């Protein structure tokens, strides 16, 4: 049986914010949500791409050997993207990104050796010195089990070697990072039971929370009261 096409999404008259960053661990659905929100509100998109990193698959197979190269590639990529973000904001064009430059240190602490981390931090700080901060961060939160199932389902060869231990450490690091993060408002969304890529209703739930958010930190899990 063929799947019926999604009903057209009615676009809002104007985007609720100038810059929304979607964040979360591998498999949380960052790019999918960013794409659909951008379409809903007629916003530009700027995406960090794992596929462009030639060291990533080798990193997941041998983190101690390839961690620094993978991190440096991402730092340089984000530096270029930060210039694009600044240019779009200066031109008054609202945008959605699937990355937050400030969370770079989260991965560095997980992947780099003790003698590599200070060196990397020095370089990364210079690259990210003028990175624009978003008006809102949407943090997609999910359990390691849910993330692992999604990674296996999409079967990206570069991601398949990811271990359960790494996913658990990554989820813990994300939770700690956003517990302390206060450079922009954060909407934490329980992403395990939401499918904004295929469900207009789920997309509308998230969009409504973004449009009505007033505090610095709020959270939303499908089926829970506001």
C-alpha cells in the first residue's frame, strides 16, 4: 500500500524568530525538523554535514586515532557556516540551522585525549570567536536506545560503528551542556515519540511551542500538559 502524500503545510505570515538552531545528539532528527520548520515559515537553512567529514567513519572505528582530525574538520566547517549565518542575518533573512557552534566543546571533551584537548580548545575558540548566537535553541532529547534504533534504521555506513557506550556518554554530555547553557533561550523537546518529518500534527505541536515560548527555558513532551 502506498503512503498518501502529506497535506500541504500552511505557512505562517512571518517566521517567529530570526534564527532558530536545532540541536541534539546523533539520530535525534535535527535536520529533518529544521527542514520542515524552514518550509513552514519560509526560512533559509544552513546545515552542518557529517557526510563532508572524511575522518568521521574512521573516528567511529578508532576514536583515539582519528578524534582530533574529525574535530578539526568540524571546527573549520562551523567557522565557514558562521560567516554564512552572519551574512544572512545582516541581510535580514530568517534562518534555521541544525547546529550550535558553542556545543563543539561537548564533543571535544568526549573524543580528544587529555594532551590534545587544550590545543584544540585554543584553536576552536579563535575560529568561533564571532559566531552569531541564535534567538532560540530547540534541543531534541532522546534516549540512547531510541537513537541507536534510528541510526541502525537509516544505515549510514559512517554511523553504524557507533557504540552504545558512546551514545550514552553523548546523551549525558548533551543533557549537562544544556542544563548549564544560558546564552540563548532553550526549548527542550522529547523527540522519541515525535515524527515531524512525516507527521504534520507533530510538526504543528513543535511549531506552536516555538511560537508561544516566553521563558528562557521550557520543555515539551508529547502528551504532557503545557
